[in-house]
């Protein structure tokens, strides 16, 4: 009897975890951009108070990918191509900073509310800012916390706010960081990034 109850409880927990992941994915498809916020909102709407049942970011992204495939396939393909094309254009302008495309645009799970995430490698934030100013590219300074194997650091970010389809986040790392990239907020592994030539190949495949 106890074994049956334990098994039933385990199945109920798994079902709740899956339900939270699916609802969080839908919330992200509809505009919520933060995994933690989407997770909390989904759990609250489903009346889940046990934090042990909360899915991880990988589970939510997989649910988002499934949702987009089922309900937004044609739109998703078009959106991914548009955002990657924009990323390619900006990366071409910033090629001297060895840009890497990361995040949902690279992974193919971006929504129409997503930013384009680029990593740049430079001697200083000022060097990038001056480069942008000389090309009449408007930006807004900010910071973003990145996790590394040896701890977390605040990294300067310049947000391009021009008239293109999406805002572009330029996270500015030192040139030494090129050999020690930050960790992914999705799975905790070293962040995957695509160089200019790789993004060009993606755009050609999308087309």
C-alpha cells in the first residue's frame, strides 16, 4: 500500500512538473522572456507550492521548442530567419570584435519578444562604445550577470536600440575571456556560440 502511494505521488509530481514546464513554455511564447519568472508564474497559476516540482530551464526550453513546432511552425521558421539575418548584419559591422551569436536566436527558440544576444571581445567597453558612436549606432549601457566556472561576474552590456526588427544585446568581454566562455543559463555547460561564418551558414540553410 505504501509502495503504491509512493508510486502515485511520484507520478503526480512528474505530471505537475511537466504541466509547469508546458505552461511556462506557453508564457514564454506569449512574451515572458525570463525562465525563472515564467516558471514562477506557471507554478502559481497551477497552484503548485512545492518548489521541488519546478522544472529546470532545459525542460522549459524543450517544452517551448515542442510548442513552437506544434502551433507556430511556419511563423517560427520565418522569425528565426529574420532574426539570424539581422544578427548576421550586425556581426558583419562588428567583425573586428570577433562576435559570437548566442541565446535563443542561435538555438532557434526565439520569440518575437526576444533580443539578439552577441558576445564581443575587446580591450574595453569604451572601445566598443566609441566604435558604435562613430557609426551612428544608438545604444543604451547596462550590465548583465554571467556565471563562469570560477564564479559569477557582472559584464558590461550595450543594448542597440535602432529601428531593426529586434534589440541587440552586446555583452563585452575581455579578449582573454575568449578562451573561457561563460556558462549557459539553460544547462550550466559552457555557452555555445556561433561565429560570423557559422551564422551565415544558418541563414543560408533557413533560406
